[in-house]
C-alpha cells in the first residue's frame, strides 16, 4: 500500500489497569447507560407509531420514514463515526453522541411545537428530520462505546465485559416494549422520547467523571474521499433494501441502485489501498477472525431481525393483543438474554468462541424451527419456550462476534471495528426484514386465494391485491366492512401463518449455515504489543 506505515501498539494493560484509566466496570456502566437510550428508542417507536399516526395525521409512508430515516442515518454513518472516535477521542465522541441523542429525542417529543415555530414544516416532517439527526448521534455513540470497552478491559477480561454488555442490552430490550406500552397508554407517545433525557443526563455525568480519554496520537487526519465513497455505497445498499419491496427486486430502479453500490464499494476499496490514512485499513481484514466475525454478525442479524419482525404482527394482528400485552409475550426472550449473555461470556473464556458460537447457532436454529410450528392460537407457554431458547442461542453469537471483531482489532482501530460490528448488524437486520418480508408476501399471495375459496372469485382484482398486502401484516385493509371482515378474517390469518412459518424455516436454514461458518473462526487475539500496519 502506498505511504503505509507501521506503529507500535501500546502494551496490553496489566491486571487492575485499563487503557482508559479508572475502574473498567464503572466504564462499562457509563457506556451502557448511553447505549440503553438507543435500545429503548428502537423498541418503543413501533409501539408509539399508531398514536403518532393519529395525533400528527401521518400516512403509512410517513411512518415508514420515521423508521427508515433513522436506519439510513445510522447505517451510513457508523464506520465514519468509529473513525472519528479513533481520531478525536472515544470519550469525546461518545459524550457528543449521548448529548445529541438525548436532545434530538426531546426535539422529537416537541415536534408539534417546533412545526409551529418553523414556517413550512409539518409536525410529521419535523419528527422525521429529528429522527435522522437522532440516527447520526446514535452512530457516534455506539462504536465509541465498544471502543471504550476495548480500551478499558484487558484482553482476558474482554469477553466477560461483552457478556455483561449483552445482559444490559437484554435488560433494556426487555424493558422497552413494557415501558413504551405503559407510557403510550397512560401518558403520551411524546413521553417515550422524553424518557431519554434523564437517562442521557446520568450517562453524561458518569461519562465525564468515570471515563478517561484514549485518543490514538498516531492517527491525524480524516480520509474525506473514503467517507464520501463509503457513505454513498452504504446509502445505495440500505436504500435499495428499504425500497426494493415497493419497487420490485427486478425493477430497473432497484438494479440501478445495486449497480451504484457495486461501483462505489469497488472505488472505496481501491482508494483504501492508496490513501495515506485510510478510513478502513484493508489490513484489518487480513485477520480472518475479523472478516468471519463480520459475516457472522450480519447473518445472525438477518435471521433474528428478519424473522422477529413478524412476531409483533402475529401477536397484535392475529391475536389482537394490546401493545403492552404483545411486549409481555416477548419478555421471555429479552429476559433470557439477561441470564444468557454473562454465561456466554464466561463460556467463551473457557472453551473459546468457535465452539460456543456454533452451539449457540444450532440452538438458534432449533428455536426458529419451533417458531415455524406455532399455531394460530399459541399460548404464552408455547411461544415462551422457543423465545427462551432463542435467548440462549443468540447471546453466545452476539457476545462472541462482537468480541471477535472488536477484540481482534488493534487498539488504534477499535472505533472503526466498533462501527464495522454495528454496521454488519444494521445491514444484516435490514436485509433479513426485506428478503424474508418478500418471501412471506409471496407465500401469502399464493395461499390466500385457496383459503378464501369461492369467495376469491367474487373479490375484484384490485381489492384482492390490497387484501394480500394487508394479510402479509396479519390484518385487513383499513375500512373493511364488518361483514367482509367476518367472511375473510380467518383466511387472512391462515395465510399469514403460512407466510410466517416459511420465514422462520428460512431463518432456520440461515442459522445452520452460519453455525458451519462459525467453525472457521480462529482462536486467540492479536497481541497488543505487536506492530500494527496503518494504511
């Protein structure tokens, strides 16, 4: 590589010492409080959407942008944000992310008032714009948090830290639907965003006093061309994933964006081989564990987020549960992660990541298969068993893959590695939702006419198409007459169940393939004292 150079990495911290100074477990507490905001926000927005639609007069497209705008900003900016932490200090970038995320959350809650102040801006427009801003600050926060853990914990303790990290993430995920349901039903949808303010203030105070800065002095500039090329490539990829179900996977617009992604990512890789201080040094991927860990994170996110996307519609659309009751149905999985994540960290430390992750993925496959057998009137216990299994299957993978990616990266690139881990999760989850959504929609379209029987012949083609689209979400088109609801409701639910079962079966296969891939992970971590190739 042109103008490449080699620097000596700092020696590994000894027992009781950390790269960031102070008690490493207090550092873990501080960074987890910041990330809890992001996790809570991710789980409560779906619960708040119906109230947002009612209060702000939002269309379905508007509500999609409430989620898609956030996802785009987060996915596009994550790796760049990680690099900013490497350059300017992970503590500084983390605190900016926390403050910005909390302030933008408050702004979202005040979107109606902001629209009154800013001419020409609607309340839903202000909300979507602030969600994009929230995504940018979330991107600053998450890689910096992982990098701070990488610097705070000695190598042999990192897997324990990641296990505790996973438990706290599981706790916040479990609390999200319940807290969100209580707030939306008893206070307002705005309150689910306002709650980030006190959490952010506590995270800021703890971060200021407990975290020591760990800026890497050997890095001194931003690879702006790399930022532009990677951001363009990530935008093209994520935008394609979001819009392809609407455009069609074979549509010329979809193919054009895919081609744009291919050109931009090829140009990015070429430039990274030439840049003096590249955004993502290609030498990072010479460690096969980092490369495989990135693919593992993407594939498990594909299986998990893609399949789990349908469970909310199953519980609320087919079962008719309230948002709070639907959240309680999901509690066994989230609560299980509180127990499973620390155990996964301990197990990885004893028997290694390879065997632990492969076993976890096989448990995940078993859980997905059991969910493919759920009946239309499944009880709490019937759904709880695969959910608990899923918690004990996914935890070793999330803990292990995160430790592999961030732990194997040199300390100089810990921010980039954190961004890489988060990007893999976001892209994998988006791909899973889009592709499994297309699989499910196709299955629903093929099965619904059969369940309707002779009634299908009496329904106009345009109305049948609307019915098929609504059935993919477990419900009926808005405004469907009561008499028609009684006639076709059972057929819609049965077709939805067939589609959901197929999606879980596909996820089962993905989990098994990923378990095989996990066996190729190399044991051990790069020596902290070894020279690191930058550029």
